[in-house]
């Protein structure tokens, strides 16, 4: 017992007062063992002052803290909600009443800023945020291509314009924009019906006298479009009097979008003029005006009728070119009704050249007296009676292809292409009114009963008018190009504000012009990766410099050259696509020289002087023919391409001085 007491005392001496108190309070009470003597009682005294457990006083807690109200969070959440609501309201109004014009414009500005900053930061020999300049071009070409396709409408038309001028753009842009020639999505019949009602105040049935229920006393019309482009789509219809017509209907959203689109085009062009130091901003108003007129179908009808009169008055083209009739009583600002044309598109080379199986002294359907319906074809009324809700009710007229469908028009590509160049050369040099969109989709080919080809030109929306003074200057310029008259070339282009005649001459001919001094070609072989990148950057800088030299003084530069160059490039691509069957440069130059003799707005004494020069000019062109036939023999022996292919290779070689990779096929994709 004594040992237990000693142990207890030892523990009490080692503990602090607090520890001792806690121990005493929590220690269980010891019971005496049986048959033992109880130890003497021990009194434990707490040395500290005892304080009961009570809450702290307010003075000990300090000043009270205010409760959290989250006012700032609530304010920002309210702002976010208001912003979201406002954005939703604006988006709804924009999509319902403004055809998404605001959304498309905002998308354009955002992407335009991104692309501009990307080039500003990374257009250098070793881009910090790109593996190379080619990679920079590729990703921005993808961005712009996606933007044009998402926005649609006039943006697709701008994309086609870029694709046609891609010879002066990096190849990455050419690959992306070559897809712009695909058919655009078409609008539904409800939108088509709204446009007709808004323009005529009547339903399509009342305007065109058609029936969708099979009424044999009325005409018929297809609700599904036969073709759809960026601005409009075309529907086939047969009127009650039997005339077959093509009803071109503008897409309903275009009228609301065009002002916004052109404004965005102007702003983006202004920004890029400053960023890339290329002075094309002053050309934008003229381009915008032409694009705006393209959406006015009354203007297109005027152009079509003017061209029909000019062709009919020109004996060299009268029986080779056809312009479809326009029915004014069934046309408006957004609806144009014209004669339906059956023909083969220019891009269908096989169908043009395969043997004719349509019968002796017969032409293709609808060509100069040849009936549209063949004796064996089923009439449209029978089809409609049997199936009044058929999606396509126009009879297929391909009997001339033969029983196995492998026949063609049996025409000469040389005659087809000669007619085309004759037509556009007459427009450019003689008449002063030029069709600026002659891509293969706008040209049909038909076979006359005589076996000769006939070209049908459609889509007369994009035209330019060329004044007499500039027309004569341009004809003299072309004539001087083919005779290496450098003094005349220099004199003419200086009046246009061009500072580099050779580059401008090469761009006009679509071939290298070496009448003056050309830069030494820069070769990339044998260079290190760093030197190659530096040289590539310098070449692209030279390209920008070359464009500035071509534009020169913007105040003097003829705006018409933008669309003249577009026409020349498309015609060259058409000739190259068909295998270069004709000497394009010679034919164009001949018309230029001829116009200086035949133009009605030149004085008689100058015409007489030009006639003598024209005869001498024809002799000079004989050397051009020698080179053309040399290329034809080489092409026949499969030792090389045609003349256009050779010129393309030469242009590619010369263009390396300017950092430009010229494309092989404008209509690729």
C-alpha cells in the first residue's frame, strides 16, 4: 500500500496544475481489495485558481464583422444575365428580320482581325507562331474559305473572284478557293414563293399560269431548282402556251444582306490596305458597285438584250453565238424569266467531242428550229397527269446521244474555242461592253443542223462598260505587246499610272513579256533551311512590291482593268482546259488591231492609217502561228503540253522572282 501511495504522489508532483486537475477528475475511483486494510485518506489540493466555463464577453470578442451579402457577385451575375438576354434578343431579331446580317458581319470582322494580326506577327523568315510562311498561308486560307462558305450569299461570289485571281496569290489560297465553284445550297420553295409574291403581288401559279395539281389547261413548274448559285437559283417551267422558260429567282436573304456585306467588304479592304501596304482600297467602291448591280435582275435583262442586239448586228458572230430571250412581262428586280436552253456545259469536253448520233442534218434540241421534244420522248403533260407531285417533271432530251448514251455533239474544240475568243474580243475592243463572268458554267454548246457549233452565253449580271478612249488605248496596248513596241507600251501604261510595264504586260498576256528589263531569277536549290526561308520571305515581299508597281498611281489606274483581267484569265483557263486548241493570243491581238480600223468613234484619217498597220500586223503574227503549230506537233507526239501549258510554265518560271506559284487549273475542284 505504501508503494501505491508513493507512486500516486510522484505522479502528482510531475504534473502541471492543469494536467493534475484533469487527471484527478478523470481518474476512476479505486476500490479496496478484499481482505485488505484501507489506506489512509490523501487530500489533493489544486494549486491554481478555478474558473468555471462561461461564454466570452462581447468586449473580449472585438467588433462584430458584417455578414457576407455577395453584392458584387450578384451585380456581375445580373450584368451577365442582361448581356445574355440582350445578345439573345439581338440574335433573334437579326436572324428573323435581317437574314443574319449582323451575325455575318461580326463574324467577318472577328476573323479579319485574327488573320491580320496573324500575318502582322508571323509574316517573317522564321515565324514565331508558325512552322513556315507556307503554314501561315494554309491556316489563313482555311479560315477565309470557311468564313465565305458559312456566310454564303455574296461572300461566295467574292470567293469566286478570289479564286479566279489566285494566280497572284499563294498556292495555299488557290487550293482552298478552287472549291468556290461548287453549287451553292438552294432555298426551299417557301422562300421562293415569298420572293415572287413580294415582287409581283401574286402567287407563282397566277404569275406564270402554272398548276401544281396536274391541270392540263395550265403550265407546270418544278419546285426544286435545277441549279443554285451564290445569289440566285434557277427553276424550270413550261408556260400554258408551251414555252419552256428558266425562272431565275434571287435568294430571299440577299436583298437584306447585300448592303451589310458590301460595307464589311469595304472596311476589311481598308484594314488590309493598311496592314499589307497594298494600295487597292480605292478600287473597292468600283468593285462593290459591280457586285451590287449583279443582284439587280432588271440590269441583267438590259445587258442580255444589249448583247443580243450586238451579236445579231455582227456578221462574224451572228450564227455562232446565241443569247437567250428575256420575257420582261414575267421578270422583276429579283425574278428574271428567260428562254430555257438545252445544251452541253463547256466543262463537259467528252460530250462535246464524242461522235454525233442524233441523225443526219439534225441539231441538238432547241438549236435553230430543232424541236425541243424528240419524236420518242414522252410529253410533259403525260408525266404530270400520272404523277402531279413529281419533283422533276422536265423531260430528259438525250436521244441524240444514241441508244447506249455514249454519243456526243461531235464538234471541234478548235471551232468552239475560236468562237468564244472572237466573242469576248469583240466585246472588249469593238463594242465596249464586256461579260466578266465567262466561266464554264455560264457557257452552253449546241450543235446546229449544219454540224457547226453554237455558243450560248447566259448570266449577264456582271458586265462593265468601257469608254472609247480607254478602249482605243487598250487595243493599242495589245497590238504593241505582240510587236514588242516598247515605246507604245511605256507610253500607254504611264498614262494608267503603272510603274513597271513588263510586269503589267506579262499579267495581260498571261505569259512572260521580255521587251524590257526583268529581274534576275532567284533560285532556291542548294540553300540551307534558314537561307531558303529568308529567300522565300524576300520573294513574297517582292510579290507585294510587284502588285504595288502594277497598281501604281491609283488615281490614274483604270478600274475596268480589274474585270478585264478577270475575263482574260477565265478565257485562258477555258482554252487550257480544252487542251489549247487555238492560239488565244493571236486571235485576241487580231481583234485589237481590227478594232482600231473598224471602231465607229475614230476619225477617218486615223482609220486609214491603222488599216495599213493592220495588214503589216497580220504578217507579224505569222511568227506566233509558227510557235503555236510547233506546240501542237509536240502535243500530238506526246512530248509536251499545248501552247497554254507552255506559257503557263514560262509564267511560273518568271513568277518565282515575285514569290508567286501560278496554278495549273483555275477550275480545279
